[in-house]
C-alpha cells in the first residue's frame, strides 16, 4: 500500500504558481507531480495545476519521463503566445513491488528518507550547481542559483534527469520554496519527527518555511510518498 500527503502555501507574492497532484491507478500505482511555475500572475497560477494533473496522470500510466514531457508539450509553443507559462517540475512513480522512480527538470527536488538520513537524489539544473560541480567558489555559485538552465517547456529526453529511490525509503518532492528556505538539517529533523504520517510531514514542511530578511517568502509545495512493505 502507498500512502501520500501533499501541501502547498502561497508566498508573499499574489497567486500561487506552485501545484501538486497525486494520481492513483486501479492497481495501486501512484504517479505524483510537483510543479513550480516561473514567475507569478493569474496565467501561471491557472496553468500550473493543469501541468501537475497531466504530469501525474501520464507518470502513473507511462512513467516519469513521459509524464514530464507530456506536461512540457502543453507549454512548449511560444511562437504565437509570448506570454505562455513555463515551469520547473519533478515527478515520481511509486509501485509497491519496486523502487520509486523520479525525474526532474529545473530546481524542484526529490529526497529519500531511510529512517536515519535524508538524502537528496536530484541535482538542480541551475547555473549555480554547474559552477559548484566545476569547482567555482561557493559564494560565486550561490549568486547563480536562481539561473535555471532548463525548464518544462524546453524539456527533452536529453535534458530530463532520472533516478531511483529504494522502495524502503520515504520519498519527498519539493519546490524551492521549501528546500531553499529550510536548511537541510531542519528538513531532516521534521522528516524524522513526522515520517510515520505523510500528510503531517507535508503540512510541517510547508508550515516551517519563513520569510527572508526582506520579508519575501516563496510559494512552498511538497508531496510525500510512503510505500508500506508487507
């Protein structure tokens, strides 16, 4: 059996540009998607739930990569509508009899909790992360963490990254409104406290986000997936 929890909270800017959807097939397979819309405004906030719904449903049926690519097709045409929404995303496919597959584009993240350690399985598609991997000074890399190198509208087989998380681990999907705001050790403490209840954990992660020194708080969204072994 797979249990899930999800939560979202609008930030200080109007219109929540995040969205989360979980879709369960008749056989119990679960597809999940977290979307973080780029920018704010009514058009993006209307589009993000659609992207999440498509990504979750196709992921459950076809897998994480097809789920992301199908959602990307919805916002891929900028030729006739320069105001088309765009986003970053992470998807997960959870089945009771195998490891959980995750795929992502941009800086949405996937974590796994093995009962003792919270591990980040995804790698941000940002200029800052690329600089880190190439040995750049930490402060220089940090200045470029908001520079997204790929997005949903430009997602291809080559630009979507994938990973498997052991079925024994709790899976947590987040937008940057959570993981950029909460230090890793604080996230780990919350997971340790609420690991037995996915919905309580999702609520706790979203509630723990706080405003920065300028009073800004980003939209914060998460999905938690737990596979219960017989």
